[in-house]
C-alpha cells in the first residue's frame, strides 16, 4: 500500500563514476528493476564493461564511455566470435541506450535486443474507407444450380417471414455458422439462425497497398456446393458436397480495393465448422484471423515509423571486432520476455575500424530495419543472418552511409592490428587493438 506523503524511492543510479584496471566486469545488473547509468567512464575492464541480464527492467544507459575491453586471460587463445562477449551486453528488452561510446576491444561493441518497429503501415483513410466484411444468408426452397448462387443470394429479399436468415456487417469473421451469425433476441430469448435450406454469401473487401497475392482460407459445410468470385469474376466452383471441407482462395491483385466473395449452399445441417476464416497478405509470414484491421494493409513495410521513440540510438563503436550485434529474441525457459518480435529497428549506429562487421545479427527471427547508420573502415559493413520459418527474410537499410576507406585508418598499426588480411582472415591480428596505454 502506498501511503499519501510516503517518500519516493529513487531509481538505482550510477552517474559520473570512473572504473579502471579491474580484473572483472565493470558493472553487472542481475534482476535489477530500474537503473540509470550516465556519464561514466569504464577503462580496461575484462570481458564486459556493462552486463545487463534479461531479468532486468527499466534500464537506461546514456552518455557512457567504455575503452579497452579485454578478454579474460584464459580466453585469450580462443577465437572471439566463437565465444562472444561485448563491451555492452544488454539482454534486457526495453532498455534505453543512447549516446554511448565504445573504443578498443577484442569483441563486440554492443550486443542488445533491438527496439520494436512501429505499428504496421496502413493505407490512408481514403484508401481503406471501403474495407468491409458482410455476411448474408437467404432461404432456399430446394437444391439450386451452383452457378446461380450469386444471383440467388444477391437478389433475394430478406423479410421478417424469413426467420433464421439475415444480413450483417461485421468487424471480424471466424466461421460460417449461420445459427450464430443470424441469431436474434426475442422476448429475452435467443433465437438461433436456421441450419437448413440456406444459401449464404461472405463478402470481404480488402485494401492492397502493393501488388501481390492474398490468400484466404476457411472451412465450410456446403452440401450443395460453393462458388468463389474475385471482383465479380468467378475463380472457383465446387459442385460436389463439402462436409466440412477446406476452401483456399488465392487473389493476385494490383494496388487498390478488391472484393472476394464465397457463396455456398447447405441443405440440412450447417454444422458450424470450426475451421476459421484466415488471411495471409503479401509480405506476411503467417495466416491471421480475418478482421477489418488486417484487411487494411498489404506488404507492410514501413511498419509505421519504423519507430519514433529512438530508445536505442546514437551509440558509437570504434576499433572493435563487431560494432553492433542485434540479439534474437530469447527462447530459453528462463527468459523473462519470450515475446516474438515481428520487426525490429536498429537506429543510428556508428561503427569505425571494426575488423569483422559494423552492424550484424545471427539467427535473427524478426524482420530488420537499419536506419541512419554510419559504418566506415570496417571489413564488412552490414550483415544479417536470419532464422525464420519461411523465406520471408527482409532487411531494410535506410539513409545509411557505408565508407570502405575513409583514409583515417592508414597508419602502420591500423593495417596490422585487428585487421583482415590474407594471413589473418578472422581479423584477430595479434590482439594489438586500440587500447589506451598500449
């Protein structure tokens, strides 16, 4: 209980301190809730200057400098990339990290969980005003010709006499259960929709932001068959009974609003199949339930901003093996945050004189946006390796400067120490990296 007038407990703070010549890590946080670390200098630490584990929350790191990050003595003979470490090893998601500088080390400058991209790109309101889901069912007097279903359903009048049949606009649709969709309240009783002698139409209007293939899928109980129309053109017909069965509808469309319509007829049962309505838009990796929100998009990069918070931004790495390493989301049983990230943004990283890569990730499960980056005098500028369930692996590099040779790395030691060469393909170079005092 928080009492009125009770003192406010301050955040943990490390501000304006100097740590040097230690034989261990500089600062370690394990399970810590709230930490502000700002304007500190960490010199000649071992293995990691700052280590924040994934049980921490509310961490803010700003305007710190770490110089000369050594390996532990027993690790000196190991290849750094095989036993990775970093000057800033930040496993906690949601960490704010801005304006920091790392210079001179045998490993990674920053290893961190990147910030989520912004909300998915959607079309302008004028482009999506027509997005809609409509369900309509009518009474049949007998088995219809499947080819006439569209005319029968579209032109039939629905009156109070036709109890159990209806027309409804929906925000989302999960199935074809006429008993549920056409249920009504009468004298405080729920009257279910009809399950017999019905013809129904599910009409879905969607907005394609880019050309490509949309895939809709569901399962229906159609004892008298079904037909599918795209923008008024017949694209599928099934005259045989489907009890219940999957229906997959593919729509290769151009930019703009489009309508896909499924008409089906059922004589006896309307079994309210559990197969849901799902859709996969261009650029999406997985099917999603059909809703108005999902129908208002297509290949959804720009992802909004991609992010406007810049929680991790303006961090520099000089003279490291890897400048910035984006960690994949945590999959272990002890992970605090197992949330799968769909898209992450790496904002304004700077990397200079990195013997391996400037900005990178391994086994990344999210789509990645790199923006406002500057990578110079490094063996490889930007390199990402993905581990996803499909071939939809995407890396967007926006407003970025890559410089092969700035002319600032031409001194004798610069081309001999931690530099790729025919005789030193891993860039470990005698371990004579730019360390203060050496």
